C-alpha cells in the first residue's frame, strides 16, 4: 500500500535500558490504520550504559538514536563495581535525560531495566546482596528520572508507560514494585501489573517467553482503554530455522552462525540426551552397552601368555598401539593367596563402602567407586544440556552460555550435511583411483582439478584416535533418534527472538564489537521484535481512539489496562 506521508501520524517513543534494540526495532515496525490515517512510532532515543550495545542498536534499527548514559547513582555505582567511580564520572540528571529525549516528552516510554538480580538463574543469597540490590534499584531510579525530566522541562507526562522484566520480580522485587505503583498512581496513571504475559503468544514466536509487564495509561490523555494483543499460535523451532542456512555456513548466515566448539564429552552427552530432555537423562544411560570408541588394530593392549612365545617386537611397541605386545600375564605377583581382598577394588555406588583405611592408593586398599551419575546440585540449572525436538516450541531464550540453560536441538535436517554410505553398486566403469583411500605414511597421489572421492584418491586412512574428553571441536554424532543433537547457533537464537535475518545494510544479522558469548547475552536479554510490534500496535490504536474521542466501544477483545485484584495482590 502506498501511504501519503501527510496522512501519517507519528507518536514519539523513548526507550530506557534499550540494549541492542529488540524493542526499538519492533516499535519502528508497528503501524495502525484508523480514521483514514496511518499511525506509527518515531523513536526519540534508546538509552543504555553499554556503548557496544548502543552501537549494535543503531546497526539493527538503521537509525542513529542510541545514547550512552549510565543511570547509576553514586551509591549504586560503588555497590555494583566495588569501588568509587573515576574523577570524570558524574551522576545523570533529569536535564541529561531531557536532552536524550531531544527536548520532547515521549508519547510512549518503555523501560527494560537489568534483570540479573531478579532472575531465578541467580541464587537467592546473591540476589539479596548490596551489589545486586543496587542494580535492581534501576527499575525505580530510571522511571523517576524520566518522569522528572518530562515534568520539569516538558510540562507533561508520557501517555503510556511500559516496564518489562522477569516474572520473579514479583517476589524478589516487591518493595520496588510498591514504589513504582505508588509513583504511577500519584501522577494519574491506571496501572496493570501482571507476571503472566507470554511474549511468544503475543508475537507468534517459536518460543515460550513468559514475562512481567507493567502497563500504565495516563487517564487524562488516554481516557479510553488499551486492548490486549490477540494471542497467536506458538510456532515450533523447526518452523523458525528450517529455511535458514545450514548451521556453520557463516558466508550465508553471517559470523554468528558458526557452531560452537564444544568439548568432545559435551557432544557425547548431547547425543545421549533424548529430544525434549536435559542433563538428567544421562543418569539413565546404559554406558556398558552404549559407548563411542575407536577399534584399534589387533595387538593393541595385548597381554601375552606367560607360557607362550611373544609376538614380534616393533618400533611402535607400547600399550594401546598395534602389533607389538608389550604386556604380559605375570604369575609371580601371587596376589590370590596373600594379597588383600580389596586391592584395585571398584565399589558399587549403591552398596556400603569397605572400611576406610590409612592406605593411599587403589593398589594398597583405598576404595574406588563406579559413579554412574551426573548428580544434581544446588545452582545447576534444570535446563542444562537440554535438547529440544525440532517440532516443538523453544524454551525462553536467555543470555546464559551453553551448559547453563542455552538450548540444543535435535536437528533432523542432517541430509544437508555430506553423508557416506556403504554402497557396493557402482553401475559404471570408474577411472583408476576413484574412491581411492591413501595410506597415512605414504606420499599423496597427484592432486587434480577435479579432486574428490569420485574422481581420485581423495580419502585417507586416518589412524588418529577419537578426541580426548576435553578436546574442543565440532563433530557430528547421530543420536539414537536419527537426528544430530547440536547446540543452536547464536544466529538461530536471534531468529527465535524474531530479529530480522538481515540488517538494514544487507548483511546477515550480526553483532559487532563483542564475543559470541556476549552476543548471546545481548540477544537473550532483548525484547522479541515481533512481540514489540504487536504491543506497539495496541498503544497506537489507543492513541488513535483517544484523538477521535472514542472513550468507549463494544469489543470482544480483552482489555489490558484494567487492574485485576489477583495481580495487584502480588505487590501487597
């Protein structure tokens, strides 16, 4: 549709703690047609203390609206950082915020203050510390500064205010919520406080993302109600990533689409966890009948019979190597009659232990145990090493690293990767060296321009053993369900957060100036763009109805800003 720019009504918006711009990108896409006019948002600014986040905010939105401001008060700075600020540091004033607002009172004010101290991922003891209480107080201080700037220098208040955080703020942040509610009601806002908003349903995402939201409607400016966005079906992970480039294709998917280099034992753990399960599944794996190991040539670990001739002594003789037998069954130790009964004893985890002695090693009587479990412990996140089926919605995308809740997927699209199958049917008369397997210790055959396994000796008999447990790399292990259990790439996580596949400058979605781990944190902390679009549409509709002086209309849509007793009780 061609839109006459003269018929576009812009409503201003300002964002505090905007991060990399999920909320901003959504607001810029929100649009409502009402009364022959088009209503859109104009972004005044996005304030954040992190210059790298701000740089990427502008990269994602395509606008230069990010402003780097530290909203800490001095006591907060000292409590959080553990030391006094530098000499050139100053507390931000309402005037500074007014300048960031471009000396305009925003119609819509959005805040997404840091949630680390309020999240269930942080132990309760740490959450209650002075350091994290200082961080948590930004929820109040940021709002106070913004309202002060609008009143003192603009003479009015934002028409609509929204604050987003984690659901646990209702328990860990009760005193803060009481202050916020009291402050908003003092200035004439009708307030909705709820912790059950699923942004996945609001935005039609491929994840369940339950969040706490405050929405405040300034009744003098918006006498009409604000409706709740229509809920959309949650999509599956497969719906989101099926059309993306293959994982690891950083040319098509950008630098965030590389697969993490995990330890070999982590890849094994992922392969052994059922789709939809997590690390607790490892407690039930039958390791005796299911293992990954290389099969060395005959003679490796060979133990010669005392009464028979030895095999040939080779230059590679040694335990674990092929050909050379270097161990012997020596009958002279004579343990059976005179040795202790618990020498080299392996005890079962579900049986009583042998007597604890002063011996210091397994060959002197000290016990060893067959420990089958990766045991649960306080602080271990329940989603650790979690593997999600490709046809299910994702859990909430967080900013934590893999192994602490970041998701892995049972990827059924393994046909995208090269496969090798033992097929004896050739049906052709191939040239010499076709599918040739070369020896490790011999010079290579001539490398030709068409060199691959179908046109030359381009395969190798590689004698190197499987990786050590702690060796890092990228390996494809097909799980028992026939899929590749792998970590999701950071690019894929960004798509679950509904960021665009490409930046405004045409490059695949990416973040600059940060590590992959930090990029995951930024992405996990972001408001999903598509959820922001839908919520922004409701705010624009409320603005349009207020301008048309439609204070009441019959509608089947649920009303959002209508405080409900059960949620009000959360902060009392």
